[in-house]
C-alpha cells in the first residue's frame, strides 16, 4: 500500500472489526482478537504500513517505542489472556481437569468482549507510535565522552544514592523513582559497554552494580523488576554478541517465569511476619529449591491465570460499567492532572492511592477490607472513562506521546544511544507497563522535567555540545 496513504492505518483495525462482527460466537471472536495482536506486530515490523527506522540496525534500536515498549505493553496486555481462556475451558497446561472455579454469567462471552477491547487498544497504540515515528532525528546536540562505560557508570553511581535520598525528602520525592530507574538502566548498559571496551575494572564494578540491582529487585516483592533486570541485559548485549545469546536469555527468562511465582508468593507471605528482609529473601529462595515440581507447576499456573494476565479484573470492570457504575467521563483525566502538583505546594492534596482504589471498590474487584492493591490498568481507566471510544483515544495518545518523547530525547542527547536507550528507557519505564491515569500522568510529567534537568547538567559539563 502507498506509504503516504492515511487509509493504510485501517489495516491495524481489521482484527478488531472481525472480532466485533463474530462476537456472538465467543470462541471464534476470542481467537480472532487474540491472534490479531500477532498480526499487528507483523504489520508494525514488516514495513507495510510505515518503514522501520533505517539509521540503525534492528538490534541496535530495540529501545525505541515501536520495539520494546510495544512488545512489553501490548504483549502483556493482549497475549497473556490465553492462559485465563485455557483455564476457563477446563485445561491446566495441556491436561483437561475441568473447571476449577464456578464462573458467573457467560464467561466465554466476557472473555471475548475484553479481548476485543484489548486488540482495539493494541491497534490504537501501534497507530499512535507509527503516526508519530519520524526518523532520522535531527540532532541538536552532539555527545562527547572518551569512554561510554565510564560515563554510564558515573550516571548510575550518582543517581542511585540521589534517588534514595530524594525518596526521603517530601519536596523531592517526585524525582526518586526516575533517578532510581535511570541508575538501573545506565548501570546495565555500562556492563555491556565494559565488555565491549574490554575494561576489566569497569566490568567488575558494573557487574557488582548489576548484582546489587538484581538483589534489590529480589526484595521488592514484585516479579517485574527481576524479569526486567535480565531482559535489559540481554537486549544490551545483543549488539555485542549477536543472535547467539538469544537462546541463552530465552531459557533464562522461561526459567524465571517458572520459579518466580513460588519465590514471590513465599516472599510476600513471610514479609508480613516481621522478619528481616534478607532472611525473607533467603527463605523464599530455599522454598523454590525445596518445592517439588508439582507445587511449582501449581504456583506457576495460578500466576499465569490471575497475575500474569489481568483479564479477570478487566472482566469485572466491564461487567460493572456502565451497567451498575456510570462512565467516569473526564473525571479520571482531571484527577490525573491534579496528581502532578507536589504535596509540598498542596498540603491538602488527596491520597492518590485512595483515589484510585475507590473505583476498584466501586466495581467490586476487591473487598474494601482487603489489604491488596488492585489498581486498574491503563486500558481499564480508558474504558471506565468513555468505553470503547475511550480505549481508542487513550491508547492512541499513549503511543504517540511515548514516540514524541523518545524523539525529543534523541534530539537533546545526541542520538539514539544516550537519548533513547539511556534517558528515555531509564526515565520513562512507566510506558512499558502503564498504570492508572493518576500514577501514569504524574510519572510522565516529572520524568520529562528530569530529562531536561539532565540535559542542562550534561551541557554544563561539556558532555553535550552543539
């Protein structure tokens, strides 16, 4: 199709339209919508709708939104529901066991409808990214450094304690998450560059920093930081070692998916008993090695159904809105805008967590007495605002904004490497998974401010110049 014809973007919405037309045939509709995400990935990477950037090889530009962000965000949002569906039809892995839960209403119709919304969201996300994707980027500044691994280690070492200290100061806490994320990404890339530059001192220092980040991820009580640690190292080592490391990291990631549910489950259980965090970590690791294969499989299956996939919660939101709870319309967007204001300037600012959880309770997703935090995903907030049209607008804007910020980062920091791979990936990891409107908007705004602060500092140090 003609590369300047705006109608070419309609190709992205074919799975959504087909799934909508067959919605009464729930199983057929589900598989059309679920398989439609792989079709959208194909369109995105084949160049049929818009050519991929040609300024770098594919392996050297994986941190751009069209690649890693889309794969993580859309893959997690759209593709993981297959485990919930397989469980709903009575299977556990490849064995038929019958339904282990008593589902309310027509569960297959509900699954098909939510998957329809997912594939619409994926199409809109890819549409937004592709529309805003304009390469090559005009570099307003050039980056000068004798050693990239030295620079990255410096960024990582400075940001890590600053992030910790800022987290303790109310007026500066907005920057804590951004600095910690940047330290983690810069340190991981520094390890890859130390290998490339064959600098033994940098290698051991960056390796120790990476292991420190990995250990901190282990005591976070969440699976995502651990997986991202390993995933990013693999992505950054690809340009160094090529495709031969893909099988190694693929096996490593699969192994993590198999053992992490048991580790995290035990960690959270022990963490509430008042034990030292290191003891909780060590006992959780022991639990992984002492559990038999059947226990690991049971834990992993429950993880795949209810935590790896979020469709169970999405179904509850869709069944309650607008039938019992009206659409929120612009309320969530307004609340998100006010979340930007620091508490230092607004002492009476409402608690954001409580604001978000209110709609969780309204939809009956969790009980008010529960201590579980079940914040709605980004696509859920889009749906709760305006239904189907809210999903299209929200996901299109998310894709376009992420792409525009990535381009701006490349322009400010001398190109893809420092701009996108380090700064964009380090400061804007919120784009990879999304979050509720309030947390997402707050993180994006303050990450953007942090981006310009770093630009000013590196320019003042003579590392960036025109």
